[in-house]
C-alpha cells in the first residue's frame, strides 16, 4: 500500500547554514562544515524559512521509514557543527595493564602490552576525530569530533583492535570499551 505524502522537518538554529543541491547536503556552523550525499534515495529535500523539509510522495513502507532516517542524519550534522560529539572509552584489564599512547597530534592510538602480547596495535582515527587522554580519570581516552559517524566508527575501530581471540570471552574481559557517548555540553 502506498502512502500519499510523507514529510519530516528539521529546524535550523541561528548561526547554521544548510545548502541542498541535488540531494547533496552541506551544513556549515561555528565548529566547521559537514557534507553528505543522499543519492540512493528518491526524496524531495529543500530549505524554506530556516527549516529543512524532507518529502516523499507515493512511497511504500520502506521508503517512508527512511524519510525519518534522512531527517535524523541532517539533525546529527547540525548538532555536529554546533556542539560536536564526544565518546569516552575506558581500559579494562585483569592482569596485564594496557599501555596506550596517542601519537601524530591525536590522530593515531597505539596499544601495547594487551594481554601481555608484544605486538603493537595501531588505530588510525578517521577524518576530523581527535583523541586525548583524560586528565582526571585513570585509564580513559576521549574522542571528539564533528561527525557522529566518524567519531563512533573510530571508537569501534579501537574496540575491535582489542578483541580477545582464541580464549574464553567470559573470563578474558580485557579491552577498551565505550563508557559514555553523546554531544558535547554547550558550555565547553
């Protein structure tokens, strides 16, 4: 069954500009610029009166459900250029403490002594993501950036680098895990 008209709106706050050209969305704000292309979808997208409209005419159920997804992507881009995103990761170990160092101006994480192994695991951060050690909490790193996709994927890459192989994962819980995630507070 086709639904005649579906429309989602995203308000644009002050200080943010959104340009849409052929489903290519460019969001510019005080923290920078984010771009994304939605070419695989067949939606009408336009900006009118400081609001982004995502419309679909005569869509079936799957296309209607993806209308809200695209509006949420645009909302995440607006949050990224105004506030930014932060993921906190904690080191978990039972016996061998991890030695984690941040190199190349906060773009590469090197993990040493994971489960007592000699191999050095290097994880390159994605574009626009920076890593720092937490000052007030032991065994914690903080990932920050404008794009929620890049920040979360970088956190997932760090987590995947410390997966325990060929051991009982119920007993060997060592690794680096996400402990907190979300948008940066406005006051920072």
